[in-house]
């Protein structure tokens, strides 16, 4: 039955009162280690519904079969019973019974080794869930900017403040519009983003606030354009992956491009990011994809933004707490920049509010075009 099932229900023991969001995230992910509910997970199943005796509940997903957006769709359906359709036939499950395991000394040895390995991974994970309450996506939309692109630029600014450089960045882009489509990659570390973060952090540069604002809009516009390319199948990563796998299937020698140092660096995603927007108060989290990297998942709400930042304690280069501090400062500085430039320009004459732009609102890209005395809205559905 365990091998045949699609999902599992994990009944966890209570883990103590007044858990922080960061603690709850880690409990869902790994159960808290050997001393708590670490053995109460079955990671080769697509979904594990965790129900804790103390009220801590969540879902653990194995990423191979699906993306986070599937989970949010499921959550929205559960929140709207009218969308659920009863199956034509329902198979009755037998009453649960306790399984008695017969373990040889060799199996006990393997179990002890696995427990030690799990505990090391639990202690290595540095998870920080932060709710940014100073503003949310509504403020960003009022600036005629895409909330997702805006946050991506903020992540670049945060990383630059922490490490004085930009790195290869991954943001998942859904291509579910295509048959068997999964995701492609939006590469957020653009030259325009680099120019903006340098202007925001270099005290010796006498860059005016207006020029900084132009740089911010340029970085956001480039990010938005590449997002559209990615979701319409025109990004580079899946195409290169396809070429590499075709060469492998044809037993060809690996093409030189895939051996090049630049290619290897560009695919070492130190900053792995994902937007998982929901209509309810929830958050998703995951670990970094490289030893010296960060995982950064975010959920923009109307008046706040939820961030889940992860890294590894063993890496001397990373610290989730420091990254969150830099991220908060980046978001505050970008807000102040928008307000300063807006205050300097009367609304009716402000060119910032009259230029063409692409705005992402709740999964829709809206192209705003000036047409004499009115604006036309062209809506392209993403998901």
C-alpha cells in the first residue's frame, strides 16, 4: 500500500507552543530531526500532508513531478468546496493498523546511519521566514511596475549589498501553457540590474535620484521582457538543455559549449528564487540548490510580502539572517526612491507615469499604452 499510494498523511507529535514561522517551516521540511518527527517523512512520495498534534500543519512536496503553483491551485480548491467534484466511485480504505517491522542487525545499522545523516542536514539548514509589513504589491502597482520584477531587482540589490557582486540567478517561469510544459528560467542578474545596484550602493557616485529611478525602471522593464520570453518558450535554458540531452542520446561527444567555464558558472545558481503567490496567508519554502547559495521564495500580498530565505550554516559565504536584513533595507530604499521621485514630479506632468510599461498583476501582464487622453489595457493571460 505504501508503494502504491500517491500521497501520505504524516501525524506528527506536538512540537511545543508558540512556534515561529521559521521553526514551522523547518518542522514541515524535515520534522525537526531525529529527536522529534524526522523519521515521520517519506520523501519519495509527491505529497505529504503533515498534521501536528499541536496544530502545526503543512504539505511537503517532492519537486520532481510538479511545481509549487500546483499546490496553490489545490489550496484554492480546498478553500472553495464548490470547485471540488465528488468522484463517481469511491474505494473504501481498510481500517488503519500498526505495521510490525522485522529488522535485521544490518537494517538497524543502516537506519542509524540514515538518522545521523538526517541530523547533520537538519543542523546545517539555515531557514529564515520574514514577513515584510512596510508595504506590499499594491504600492508597487501604483508605481506602474510589475511586483515580481520589482522584488527580483530587490533581491539583486540585497545580494550585492551582502557580497559586493551579482551571481547567476534562477527564477522559475511556468510554461504550463505548452503540452508537457513545466518551467524555464528567468535570469534576473541583468546588466541593467547591476547598473542600478551599483548606483544604489556606491557612495562615491553622484547619481541623482531621478537617474536612479530611470535605472530602476530600466532593470524592471528588462526583467519583465525576459519573463515574457521565458513563459512563451523563448528563454535559453530549456533549449540548451535539449541540445545537451540530444547529444547524449546520440552518443555524441559533449559539445564544447557545455564544457566552457562560462557555461558552468552560469548554471551554478547561487541565488535560486521563486514567486508563489496565493490568495490566502501561506508561504512556501525550500533549501538552496548549491552549497554556497540561497533559496528565496516569496509571496507578495496586497499590503505585505512573505519571504522564505534559506542557506547552509556550513558555508562561510552565506547567512540567511544577514541576507534578510539586506533585503529589507533594499525594499525600503526602493520605496523611498519611488516616493522621492514621485514627490518631485507633479502627477499630471510626471513622465514616469506616462511612459509605456509592462505591469504584472496577479498572473496577468498588462501593457499600458498612452493613447491621447486615455490608456489602453492589453491583457495576456499567463497561467
